[in-house]
């Protein structure tokens, strides 16, 4: 190039002056154009990013120009760039929101809500009168919930670690399947939450709580981990047993005993409402164990998971789940009708009748050919699960 026209900018210190003999001295505050006007034979060119002085066909190297962008002499920033502070602040906030969203999906929020509501509901069964609702009760409840939620994250996270390829087909939005989390990150999260869960259980010192965490850990690990004789999720009956044992038995009995014997320091007493809750949630846990595989039939079939949906078909398993729940609601209405407490009888019968009616009407209108519709119905089943735990403390 014969000449290079640039906007005014400051030279680096090493480019302050050309040879004073027959050349031109360029002070730092001058632009190239201003400097070159002082001497007709002084021309500035750029050859592969280097500043050269051309005099009678000879070139002399004088240094390297900044290659990325023009520089504003007054601000020191690239022309057209935003202030670094605003850029960093926006990126930091977006990064925080993205991290929170990824962990939210990783923790499987419907299971987190289910665990929280179930422990709260079962804990209320240990209350005999209003004086039991005290700071002691709240503290004992919070300790149990925190420890259980840590274990919940471990169990659902471990399942995702060993189901990455399956989830790429069934649930591509999960962080490990989508690539948002690396395997190393997933291992770090599940390990940390397992350790925190046991630490909380140990510090609290409640044996019912600790055994609930330990049994959940064993069954959750055996359900997912892919080593010989384990990965019980491959076998439909065993997988259903694992979910039933945790959701229907351990949650009901262990957390009730935690409140009854450890928090209130009373002898163990298996009341009528507790027996009802355990029996009803056994049905409900079987339904959840069966229904959760209906939307995932494609990935399960590809990777050899012999769920009931794969073996019997989606439609048949779907209606088995609906009939099981309707039968459970019918039994619950009979139990409510035999209660000696008038308000409990009214609430129990009416509440379960409403839930049964809503379930039946929605099931009849479901499009079983739509995976989105089946997934939505599965989330609806979890809402029925939450609603039942709101009714259980009212059974008397």
C-alpha cells in the first residue's frame, strides 16, 4: 500500500520517532497523517501488521501496530465497544441464571416437591394437639427435610449419570444429556449431596432419620448404578419395589418415627391415619413406578430396559395405572365414611371423590399417541400425589 489513512491515535513508546536524518520525527500525540505532512518523502505503510518507513524504495522496520482494532486515544477502549463493567455484569447475571436453571432441571423438581410435602404431611400425623406445633416441631421437621432433599438430589442425579444415552432420547433437556454438565460435574454434585445428607443425619442424631437416609441411599444406588447384579431399573418388578419401598414405606414410617420418638420423645404408636397413609401410598407408588416409564418407552426399548410399558404396551399400562388409582380413591372414601369424626368424614369422602372424578375425566380425554400429552399427564399424577398428602393429615 502506498499510504494508510488511520484515525488519530497514540503510538506505543517505541514508535515515537523515526530517523531524524532525512526522515520525520513523530511525537506521540500526533497522528500518522499529521506527521507525514511534514516531510513529503515520508510515507507510512503496513506490511503484515508491521509499521515501515518507505524512503526512495527502501523500507525500514519500526515496530508492530496493534492488529485487533483502532484505538481511541482519549478513552483507551476499542471504538464501538461497550464499557467492560456493563458487559461483565450482564454476563455474570446470565451465567448465574443459567447455572440455577441447569441445577433446577438436574434436581428433578417434581420429586423435590413430592419429598417435601410427604415429610411435612407425615410429620403432622405425630401431632396430638395444637401445643405440639412449636419451635421444637419446626426444627425437627426442617432437619428431616434438608437431609431428605440432599439424598433426593443424590438419587435422581445418580440415575441421570447412568442414563445419559437414554436421556438423549427420552429427556434431552436434562443437563447431562444436553451437555450442560460434564460427567465430572455430575459426579461431583451427587457425591457432595450424598455426603451432606449423611452429615446432617449424623449431626441430628435421630436413628429413624439416619436409617431412612441409609436405606434410600442403598435402594437408589442399586436402582441406577450399572454394575453386575445391580441396575435394578432394568427389571420392572424390582424397579417398582424400589420406588414403593422408598415412597410408601420409608417416608411414612421412618419420618413419622423421627417426629414421634426423637422430636417428641414419645413411644412409637402406629395410628390409624399412619396405616392408611402407608397403604394408600403403596398403591400410589406402584402407579408412579409404572407410569414414569410410559413417556420413556422409545429410549427404554432401544437400550434394553424391560419396563412394563415396553413389555405390555403404553395403552395397557396407562389404564392399569388409572384403575389402580381409582380403586385406591374408592377405598379411601370407604375409610373416610367409617370415621367417627364428622368433619374428617366429610373432607375425606368429598376430597377423594373430587380427585377420582378429575382423574377419570382427564384420562378419557388423553391422546396416547402424543408423547407431550403423556408427559403432561404424568406431571398431573404427581399433582394428585401432592393433593393426597394434603388430605392424609385430615384422616381421623
